C-alpha cells in the first residue's frame, strides 16, 4: 500500500555542556512497522552519539537514509525539530521536511492522558514506552474509530498522523473479525458508542432493624474500612427515618465528622426500597455529588447486600449532544489542527464513555465544550434522530428507573421552574449543603437576561449571508426549488422575512443596549456600586420609562415571534415534509421558545410598575461594556415561593448542613425557608460535634489591633502582625476576606513583607481565578499562605497538616448596598423589624461558622484561628459570633500575649 510507512524513528536530541562548550547528542530507536509486536528500547537497540566536528557526517550518513519513508517520533517537536535542523544545517544539509509525530500533542488526543512522564523524557527508553503505550491504545480501538480518525485528519492533510493511523488500520485489517464490534459497543452515524443499559431491580424485603443492627455489628469496621460508631450519626439516622415515615420536613445541623452522608443515605434508601418510592439527594456542588456516588454508594451496597438503582443526574450542559457533534464532524472538520485534534479526542472518548459527561474529557477550553453540549433551547427531544443514543436523555431515563437520584440544587429548582419537565416525579428529598438553598432558589426562581444570551440566539439564526440557521434553511429550499419542488415557496417567504427581522432586531438591540449603558452610567451613583451592580429603584424606573429605550426592541421581538409562529404553522400544513428541510426548519424553530422568553422577561423587567415582591438590578462589567449588560429580577423573600412550590408539594424534605442553626435555634433558617408557617410539619435536630474543639482549636483575638473603620491603619498593622505570626506558624495559613479590594491590599503588603522568607503568597484573582488550582498549589507547597474571599469561606477541605492556621480578617457581613441585601433590609424595616438583628447578623454568623469550619476536618487536626476584626470583642453583638462556635479555646489577648499563647499551644 503506497500510504504505508516502513518504520518509526523515535528520536531525542539533547544539548550538553562538555568542557564549557555546548554540544549536542542524538539518540534514536528504529522500529520497523511490520515488527511492532514487542517494543522495548532494550531489545530494539538504542543508537546514541555525541555530535562533534569529526563524526557528524558519518553519523548523519547512518541516520538520514533511515528517515526516508519513515515517521519520526519526537516528544515536543517544537523543541526538538530546531535542534535537528541546526545539526543538519551545520553539516550543509537541508532542513528536515519528512513526516513526524509529536507525542506531546498526540498523547492527550488519542489516549486522553496528560500524565506523560514529562520530567523524565530525556530518556529515550521512556519515549519508546510512551510511543508503545499510545500505539497499543489505538490498536485496541475498533477499526471504525481508526477510520473516522483518518477521515478527520484527511481534511487538514496531516500526513504524518494519517500515515500513522493508516499503518494501524492496515495492521488491524490483518486481524480476524477486524470489523466486528465488541458486544458492549454499537455503531451509529460512523461513530462507535458504548451500549447503554438500565438494569431493573428485583423486589426485596428488609427491615429497619437490619439496618439499625448494622450499627451494633462488631464487624462493621471490617465491612466499611475506617468506619467508626458515632452516636451523632445514629441519632440523625433515626430522625431522618422518622421524618420520612411521618411525612415531615427536617432541619439537621451536622458538622464535619458526624458522618451525615451515611446518616441520611441509609434511612433514605431504606425508605425507598420498602415503600417503592423514588428518593432524591440534591447537593450544591458537583464535587459532593461525585463523592456520594463514588464513595458512599459502594458502602451502601456493602451494607444492604441487595441490588438497588442509583442514578447521578447533572445539569444538561454537562452531557454531550450527539447531534451537534455529528453536525460539527460533517461541517467544521478540517478547519485547523486544533479542531481536528479536538474532534479526534472526542471520537476516541466516545467509544469509552458510558455517561457522555464532558468532565471526563478535561478539555482546556470550555468554549469547545459549549458548542457540542446539550441545551434545552436547541434540543429536538424525540424528534432528534440521535434520540435513542442521546446521553442526556439516557441519564434522564436512568433517573426514571432509579430508587435514588443524586442531583444538585440547581437542577431541582430548574425542574420546579419548568413545571417538572426535568426530574422524574418524587416526594422525598434530602438537600445536603442546605445553607445554599436560599441563594439557589432565588437565582433560579428569578429572572436574568444577559446581552450575551440574546445576541447568541440572534447570531445562531443569522450570522451572515451564508452562515446561521436561517441562511442554511434558505439555501436548502432554493436547492429544492431548482429541483422543481415549488410547494415550499411559502416557507421560503417566511424565512426571508425572518432574516430581515433578525437583522432589524440585531441592530435595534445593539443600539438599545448602547443607550441603556449610557443611561446607567449617567445614573450610577456611589451608593449603588456593588460589583458593578446598580439597583433599578422605583425612582430610576420612572426616569427609564420616560426614555422609552426599549420600544423598538419590543416591537421587533413581537414581530419575530409572530413570524416564528407562522413558520411553525406552515410546516404543519405539509403531510410529508422533506426530511432534510424539516431538520433545517427545526434548527430555526429551536430559538422560538428562547425568543418568547426574552420578550416576556424584558417586559417584566422594564414594566412601568414593578412587582414589590422583587428586587431589580442592572449589572455592567468592570469595563462598562454594553456587551456585559445583564438585567436581574429576583424575589426579595423566597420563603413564600419555597413553601408553595417545594415544602407544600413534597412529603418530606430533609435539609442538612454544618451551618443551619444559631446557638441551637433554627428560627432564622425556618423563617428564611418559609418553614415557620408550617412549623407543625417541621422537625429539627442539632448534633454535637464529635471533635474536641477545646483541645483541637485555639481562637485568638488580638486586643490592640486597630479598628477596621480606619482601613489604611488597620491594613498596615494587621499585615505587620501577620508577618510576625507567620514566623512562628510556618505558613499553612488561609486568610479569609470579604472583599477583593481588601484582599489585593493585603496581598501587595504581605508579598513585600515576606519577600525575604521562603513563604509563598498565593491569592485568589491575583495568582489565579481557578480555585482548585490555587488550593492544589497551596496544598503542595511546604510553606504557603492563601488569601481568598467569598468562595473560600466554604468548601475548602484540607485535613491534617495541610492547613493549620486560619486568619479571619473581617467579620463576613454582606455589603449593605448589594441590591438583594438592601432590598431585604428595607423589607424588614417596612415591617418595623430590626433588620440588623433579624437579617444582617444571622447571615454573618452563618458565614462565619462556615469559615471557621475550614480548619478542623478530622479528630486529629489541631489549629489556630486569629480574628483580626476587633468588633468581635468591642461590639454588643460580637459575642454572638464566638458563642456560635463549637467550643474552641478562646483568648482575647495583647500582641505579646498572643505570641506566648500560640507558642504554648504549639508545644502542648
Ligand atoms: S436529543 Fe437533544 S441533546 Fe440529545 S442528541 Fe438530540 S438534540 Fe442533542
């Protein structure tokens, strides 16, 4: 076969310093294509030589003929090729223009492996192993996949990769049954997918006593590694069981170490199995979802010893849309090497993935994923030709068959908002991380209109004369007309009008947004500034209404929505619509619901009369670009809605978190969730901590630190104190802030003050915006401090020595001019209530408890907390913060005493 290449030359060129002179060495291993059966550098023979004036020609004479009809394999061609060329050039040869593979590029593409052993790659032997691993990985793939990969690289004329794949295809063709797929795979649209199976569970019969006995079982440690009996866990288990049985809601505050996940999972699953009812667990983070699925469910399987179905169901955007991918493969391949590599990665991944969840792919650029992920606006549901293979719909179907669904808060509220179109019906649910419930519900049950979303929808319809759903549909109809299919003339006419209308609307919308931006800037006053948020008050609304900025956009939106209706009616008039045409028209109609929603949302946001149960605000990016404009309207008090849409409809909701109660009372949580009006249906439980906080944690408040009111002096003094403290605590410190501005000031001060030490300073939004990356770097550094604001007050989980000090710089009150905070405060004051005591303080205490909880994660952890905000000792309310803590040793001391206290503590 002419396309086949005879051999692979695995080559590594090194620069060496010999007798003060930089010289080069070449090492290579030659592998005949026909003999790739047992590749190891040892039995292939490594050829290695140092280049010097006397021997270059002789060695090159040996190597160069080998390069003919070969594929050279480099690790990082960017670095190696120039070195090879400089050797060739110095001996009077032309630059290398043969075929080469770059392992650094191909490994992540073909094997989804980022662990390339890079640090050791000076060893040619290791390169051979890596090449061998990749070759084998590809050889194990079905031949259909290899052929699809060849097709992808065909279009960019990547001859080396194509040659490499052709060699593999050829070798596979020699195998018996080369074209037969494994029994767990299926071919669809020239792709190979894993078959998806849902197993039904049989009926079973277990008793609660079996379950409770489990906790008395002396062998339980053997059953569950690291399992230890905790009275708190048993108490919670019994309460959850009662709440489920008696159709009650339950609030449980269970701190770290109580084993709360098993304490709700065990009775929940028991309830599901014995009552044949579907149950749901909703977490706030995907991380906890994953942890429950991978860590706790296998434990449950060990305990129950009977089969049950568990499904993990995530947000739609996390699943691949096969239809979008197939469209891309048909239309966009060959644009660039980057695109071809991306498509190749997905093709290989497809034959391995059972879930179709993009997370498994670990793509660097989220935009790439957004283009192929499922979304409700573009999904054709049952009309889609990929429906039977669709990952999202399979996950949904799996959830339908599950005893237990593990999902997230966001999906639960999206389901409520869409009148239960997403999750299968359920009556019993556990909300873990329930302190997020108010925020999540507020976010989902409100309205958010972003410039970007509307613009994306319009561009999807019409990008330019050739691109977009409308021009593509028009082109196809024109083709049909030339073939004599005159009956589609009316559709063509509507599409034509839709194009004009989309263009009109795009222009009107951009003009309007520019004017709105101007209007916002002219009304922006200092008191409205919070993260570039400007509250849309009644006064501003009156002025805005007079300007009538939106009338043109509203008119255009109405017209486009009418045309969409006309298009839908027109296609329904055809008994048999050309299949391809119906695909094109469906692509257009996908945006109908979205456009209607925009019309409705804009009307609501800019209505002359506001709904006084809502707070409205504009968001404008830091650079004040109209492209970052966003309009928000959310309920001021979510309790009423939660009650109506959730607690009233469900038989039992279990809300659990480490921070729900304030000094043993759930009054604040009950009010905020709207449970106070149905208190007869609500149980509550606060569990003691299994940790000995008195012994494990020392809390210090320096008494001579200046007040935070004088910010400049405070920052200066606090930084000096922190630097001194770090000299005795050796880093491993998390500093918690409430604003990015103050964090930045501390960062520059500390960076300067610690410049001569070996303590690394890491800061959120300065060193990285990526929280996980920062935490990883902090964890890996021997001596580091990490400065974090909002999101770092929770979810940081570093047991042991990784984190031994926590510095709370400021008490975590929400900024009073944040629109939602301002509106809630006003509302309480209208009701003649003390907004500080009834809202600002309890919110701050709950966040403070969250922050405090970062330090002690296991029974053996020990650590120090320093609170730099002297309001905790000076103000009337300060003691509430300390009393809310789970009993650590607390010292309010002068600076000198502080050092003694800490030294003594460290030695005790
Ligand atoms: S059913 Fe929807 S999400 Fe699934 S492949 Fe089709 S369009 Fe994509």
